[in-house]
C-alpha cells in the first residue's frame, strides 16, 4: 500500500514524492526525495510536529497570492527542506509532517492522557516499518505546540533511543521541566553523534495589544533557560552574540541554545522558523552551519518556494 501511494504521488513531481496517510486521529504527510544516494549513507528521517493551529499545507508553505491565508507564509518548511537537501547532497533526507485532528499537540495529549504513549508508539512503529530505524537517523523537530509531541515521544522511554540523532525545539519547549533532564544528559553522553538545539525569544516581555502574551514562567524564554541551567550541571557552555541573538554552545557545538533578545517587546514566535530557523536546526553544529544562510536573517530559501 505504501508503494502504491509513492507511485501515485510521483506523477506530480519529478524530484520528490508526497505520501499521505492517517493513523487514529493523526495525519502523516511524508516528503520523500527521489534522487538516489550511496547505500553507505544513512537516510535522515525528520519528524516535524506541527505548530498549534496550522495545517500541513500551511506548514509546507507556498508562493502567496491575493486572498491566501497568512499561515501559508510563516514557516515554509518545504522550501527550507529543499535548501537543506542542496547542502546535504550525499544524504537522503525525508521529512514527516505530523498533524493531529485538534491542530494542537498539547490538546491532543490532554485528550489521550490514558494512552498517548501507546498512540505515539504506534505512529513510530509504522514509520519504523517504512524507514527502519537501525538504518536511519531520526531527527525530532517541532515548532510551537509541536514540542509537546517531542516530549510525548520521550515519555515512552527510560532512555532516549540511540537512533535519535538530533532533537530541535523551535520555540517549542513549553512543556519542559527538570524531570526530562537526566534522559537528555544520558543521551548526549552515550551518543557522540547526538545533537540538541533550542530556539527561544524573550516572550516574557512580549506584548500583544498592550498585554503580555505569556506569564513570566510560561514561555519558552523561561523554559529554555531552565533547560540550559539544568544541563549546565553536566556541560560547560560558552557564550557568543550575533546582533540580537545570544548563543550558548557546549560539546563542540552538539548542544546549542539560541536566545533572541526583545528590547521592543515584539512577538517573534513564527519568525524563529521563517527566518531560516528550520535550516539552522538541521545544520547547526555541523561544518555546514551558516553556509549560504544566516539564522534570523533574510530567507535563504526564497527562490525555492513553489
């Protein structure tokens, strides 16, 4: 059945295929490149958990026309994927978009408190059949409420599986607390090719119509700093600054935190993804970091938007 879906989708694009299926109340859309790579190179499976309120089509993005919903212009994950593939030409990068019927992973978990771990496991077991994890590097990634999917994945295990090679929170670690620390620390210690990166802006001072958008401890600014504080007990961080972004790095770049300052009390929630954030979440810490793009700068992928 999966092969049939791939064959049908291939008709619409000479370079990649779009596979779609549903499991329980979760829609899964897989962007698979058709270009061949060496069998010696492991494929990369990026599991991208959608932000609150967005459809998969909106998350993929498109060239805007009059009357289009503004959500189509705030992430452009598909165009950013094309940019990354042009850099990782020796890898086969597959992107899986995870969308639930409530368009919110925190709400989804609340609706399935009794069996959410089993539901996530079923989803992963199916992906494992299609992209065997013993031959695939899995990257967990998500924006906004998508971070809750990542934590729901981690909740299944006493130890983070070794096939997980990168965890990226794109302004999405609202659900972090110190109970997650040991799993993350052990995973980073035990896997020398594991990467963690976290993006946040100072939402603790952000205003919308003159009112705070989050409580002082309810946003990613607070949660990300808490995570870094917890990790600092095991890892030594160095600080750098590039314009308005303060970065902290440890383990030779395998751990990175990016904090966007906010003196004007603006909302930068989606811009952290739109302004090359997804690209940076995949390439930071590697030799391709900031090659041909810059985080929180003009769209490096603008010509790739379909």
